[in-house]
C-alpha cells in the first residue's frame, strides 16, 4: 500500500501544480479549488507513506517523479519547451529515483 499511496500523492501533486498555473494567482475559482484539493490529497497520502518509508527516500521519489511529470505536462499541454539539457537533467532525475528505490537499504 505504501507505493500506492505514494503514486496517489505524486499524481495529486502533479494535478495540483498544473492547476496552480491555470489558476492565474488564485484568481480563477475552479483551478484554484483543484489546486487546494490536490495538494491536500497529496500531503495526506504522503503522510501515510511516511509511516513506513523514511522521509528522505519518500521525498526523493515524490519530488523526482513530480518534476518529470510536471515538465512533461508543461511541454505537452502548456506549450513549454524542453531543450536537450533539460531532458538530460530529467533523465538523471529518473536514474536517481531508480537508484534510490533499488539500492537504498533505508526502506
């Protein structure tokens, strides 16, 4: 269940962050509400993850996967560009998340 809660936290945070951009500084009600609810779900699920996974490991996975997903969403739906340096950096983030998961004895 830990990884399921972590996945839900990551998806909720990604949705909330995307809605935050669309909220235009909380001036649009629907994206603003999605932002608040999304972050609430994300932090609640992350709190459940922290019952059984060390904070550093959980946060590394949560933030790393979130960065990559937000970048992809920004590129695919918000017209943001990703140069090769950005994609290379995101590849390093993915490698880091995999290493943390496979070789960390902390969890």
